């Protein structure tokens, strides 16, 4: 009986069983290759050899002869290591940057406060590329995105670090330990949520206001996401060098990772929701007061409630709810527009 061999949808043969046994020993046919015969069963070469009670051994030689057969140029291809070739390989550059940037940043900044900020910028870029892939439009400007990213950081540094503006916010004092649960909810929504969402919205608001064309809601959401990332990572650096450094090792490690990943993401989601309504604030000026109220209240409530419950199941559900709302809003943008035009 003769058998045909199938590999990667290509058919070879047919061969006698003895020929298949020989080719297996020479490495030309693999034991995993499929076999076609008159029975129509889906069998492998291993199955056929076993059913015919044929033994096999692969003639591989010794390890040194195997390596020698490759040739030194295959292992260290000189022509592929030229500066011109490496510089032009975009895939190599992207993979190298993503994989090695943190190591180089740590080495260059010598484990200082600049290290925290440099690593934060690295994660910001990763988030930014992710958001750009998912939410980009033809209106999105990389230059404006960079301006928004750093502008919101300057705002938080000036208002919080220099002016300590929170001391003038009576709601902010309600978040202190010892206050009742109700007071904490009020404090985190009105003292933290509204204040921080306003800061993140300021650069987005002015970029839209002085835009040369009406911006799509998705474009504005992207800018809001970038503002949220900028705010989140800067806040994260402040926490890493202050609050987190006083925690025990395990908690500090967990919080440092969170401050670079999930928490900036949540800040981005909340400011994305805020920016969604601000987009309609400018598209439909007759409804601007309602839009501005929604732009602040909805993300502030999500933000404040999350801060109250943090990493509990309720807190994680609130975090998920924010993500879900942002996606739903974007999907329903046209329906929303049709409602507010009347």
C-alpha cells in the first residue's frame, strides 16, 4: 500500500511504507505529518509506522556536527549587523525600544526621582500608542496630544504642589480617616473627583475652543484620554516618592505597579468621558450648560466612588462601569446627537 503525505496543505508522494520509514530516519518526513490512504482516516506518520510495527530512528549525528552544518554566517550574519540595516529595520527598533527602554532609563537616571518620572513616561507612551490605535481619527494631532500631556502635568504641579489649592477646598477635608462613610463619599466626589476632573479637562477645553474646525467627539475623547494619562502618571510619581515609599514592601510594590498601569488608565477613562460631553458642548452651544455639567458630574461620581471603595469588588465594578460607559457613549454618539438637536 502507498501513502501520500500532507504538510501545510501540500501533498507529497505517494510513498511505500518502507520509503516513509527511510525518510523519517533522514528527517525528510516528520512523525507529525498527516497521511492519506484509501481508508480516509486522519492519521499521522507515527500512527502508520506503529500500525505496521515498524521501528524508526532519526540519524541526527552529534551536536557539534549539527552546529557546524549551520555555518557561522547563519548564526552571526555580518551583512545584517550593519548600522544601515539595523537603522532601517522598524520592527527591530520598535521591539528593542519597548523591551529595553526601562533598563536604559534606569541606567541613565541612576535610580533617582528622575527614574520614577522616566519610567512613568515610558508607560505613558505605551498607553498613548494603545489609545492612538483604538481611538485615532484623521483629526488627531500628535503635536497637540504631546502639548495636552505635559500641560496637564504643569497644571497639577502648579495648583497642587506649589499653591496647595486643596487646602481651600472644604470638601477635601472630608476624606480624612475618622470621618463617616457618608462624609467620605461627599469628600471624594466633591473634594477629589470634581477638582481632578476639572484639571484634566482644562487643556482639552482650550485646545477645542481654539481649534480651526469642529472636532469629532472621538477626536476629543482621544485628547481627553491623553490628558488623563498625563495626570495619572504624574500623580503616580508623586505618590511613589511620598506615600508609597512609607508602605511595607509588598504593598509598596503593588501600589507602584498600579500607579503606572491601572490607575493612569482609569484617570484616562474618566477624562475621556468628560471630554466626550465637552465635544458636544462645542458642537451644540445651545446645550452647553447641560453638557458642561455632565462633563464634570458623571466622571466625578465615578472617580469619587472608586476612591471610596478602591480595590474592593465594588471598586473594581465601578472601574469597569467607567470603561463600559465610555465605549457605550462612543457607540451611541450619533443617537445622542439626534436627541440633542431637537
